[in-house]
């Protein structure tokens, strides 16, 4: 069951050669332009938020996130709510890593004061 000599020819492990498109066989993760894979924080994401106060945010309104335990949703310099968990932790980490997280309100339900944001990040250095 192990370690002994055998007369069988063992198959050697091979690392698949890159295909002509520049991607490894089956990886499917490389960026379309052949460049590096985008960071998680740069990807367009849909995150939930909870509105606060009298504000009724309109879909399409441009927003940005400000770091705090539950990232603050700010529109035109005015706080309008906060990102809820589980999205809050991921967005907070992106902001703390130097990304400016911005986007727009995708949907909002005035009855529940809850909505969805479409957010993506740009790194402060790039």
C-alpha cells in the first residue's frame, strides 16, 4: 500500500500549457484583455442598504460609501443610510484597502426603507 517498487509506468503530472489565447486550459478567470484579473473591490457589485431619516432615495441617484462599521451611504454630501450585513464587511474592507467605492441606487422600497446599490471601486493609487 505505498512506497514499494512497481513495474507499472506511472503517469507524470503535467501542468497544462497555456492556450493560444493566453489563458491556461480551463481557468476562464483571466481578464478579457489578457491583463491581470481585477480585484474583488473593482468588480460591479449589488449590495443592500438601509435608509435612515426622512430621505426617500431615488433609483439612479449617485452615491459613495464612507468607512465605518456599517459603511455609510452618502449622496451629494448627505448621509442617506448604511450598507447592511453581509455586504457591509466586504465593502468596509475595500474602503480600508484604499478603494473609493461609488455607484448608484438600483432600487428602493419606501415601505421597508431598504434598497439595493450597484457599487464598484477604484483604487486611490490608480
